[in-house]
C-alpha cells in the first residue's frame, strides 16, 4: 500500500514539472562544433579552386565505397596561379551509403574533406541522396564560413616552433675508440 502511494505521488509531481523535450522541427537544437555530419569538400579562397586534387585516397579507404571521383589537369597551374597540378573534375557521394565514420577526412593529404554539420538531407527516392561536386563544395563553403575554418596543415605550420638543428658531435673513428679501450681506467 505504501509503495502504491509513493508511486502516485511521484506521478503527480512529474505531471507538473516543466518538460525537457525539444520541439524539433520548429526549434532545432544547436549543434556542437565537433558534430560530424555528412562529408563536404573545402574551397581554397586564395586561389579560387577546390583543395581536392582527386587523388582517390579517400575513395580507396572508404569502408562503404560510397564515393567516386575523376581528375583533370589544373588550368590555373599552367598560368602559375596554383601549385596543384591536378584538380577534381567530378566528385559524388552517395549519402545513403555513407556511415559518417570520418576516415575520408583523416586520410586526406590536402585538407580537402571535412565532416560538415549537414544532417537533414533525407529524401523519399532510393538514390536521391547522391550529392555531386557543386553541392559538396557549397556544403563545404557554408561549413568554412560558420566555423572560421583554417586548413589543419596551416595550423600545424603556425603552431610548430622553428627548432635549430642540434649540433652534432663528431663520431669517433675506429682507431680512436680502440685507443680509449686500451687506456687503463683510473
């Protein structure tokens, strides 16, 4: 009987508490900076071209093989404006197959892929979640502006203090080391 009364009191008290439920469609939650949404391609605003060179490392390492890409010769490199010889021509990600693991970001040598904050991209068609190069670059540009994104390789260069090479001691020659062994120790 006492347990039943405790349960009734608990029910009545919880009925008058303020609900903690978020009204999702009308009031979305703020995403954390570390949130990993769908992958996006980054844009080099200095040269006005994508960072991606279509080297295919991300595609080979992807566990679900949800990406495809092709490359072309970079016209800006011939003009001397860019240091990238090759540049991405087409890039496509099937977001239905992507598992948001972030391996593509980790293995990219050119800071070309980021895990954006995009997550509401569902559609009713089976293959409707295929995102091409233009959409990926738009997602990346939005992410770069929202986060004040700086390429990680640039951050590493700025953070690493310049160290002077340590002075090397001359290596003892074979003859000198034999003489040291022959001398009696005091």
